[in-house]
């Protein structure tokens, strides 16, 4: 079984692929190309469900609290920064969702609004993922034993099913594959 940090890093890989698709979509909108509503809605759903509810949910409900229990400061340390960035990401997703509705309705400026929020979200998450992978997870790997890491990974599975329902993870990965093909960002590996 994978460790907690291995699970989270693998999820980061999927999120990064979708950020690339998001940036490709934002570029198309900026050039004035028509983008199918299904792509905008699909990207938003992926980030709301997979990145936020699933991935950030595991971090916020299981991983971060365990690091705090082990002595990592919550407010003035890496955990506090990560939590603040999760909230910033949620706000940008709300902006993307609002702009997607406006785009669907044909509102002027909606494409530019979606592209701006999407680019901001992608930049935020890329930086966020780098901090987690290169700093927070390295610290966690020093703080947590292999057994603790594996127990956290088991808890992740339970949290995912409770928060999203059985089979949702697989459905979102299939949706991700389809979106990557539609956007043309290449296949997910």
C-alpha cells in the first residue's frame, strides 16, 4: 500500500495535467475561439470535486491535523499557508464557475473573465503543489513513521468514499481522460 505522501503526490500529478488543460482552454478563449460549454463545466467539476473535495479534503481532515498533532504549527507554519491557499483556490473556482454561467448565456466579457480566473487558479495551484511536494511532504516524511503514513493512506480511502461516494474517484479520472482528449492537452498517464 502507498504512503500518504505518495497518494497525495500522485493526485498532484493528475491536478497538474488538468491545470495544463485549463491553461490551454484559457488561451483558446483569449484568442476568441469558441470552447464547448462541456469543457468549461468539466474542468470546473474536476477542480471542485477532485482537487478540492477529494484531495484538499484528505489534507484538511486527515493529513494536516496529524502533522499538527505531531508538533507542526497550524497557524504560523506550512499548514496555515496551505489552508489559506486552499481558500484562495476555492474563490478562484467560484469565479470560474460564475464566468462559465455567463459564457453559457453569451454574456460579453465572460470568456476573458473565465480565462483570467483560470490562469490565476493554475498559477496558484502550481506554486501550491510545489510547496507541498518539495517542503511540506518532505517535512511530513521526517515526522511520520512508515506505519503512520500507511494508516493515513487507509484513512484517505475512507474519507474519499464518505465525502464523494464510492466510484466517484474513478468517474472523475475517466472524465479527466475525456477532457484531456477534448482539450488536446495529450493523454493522462
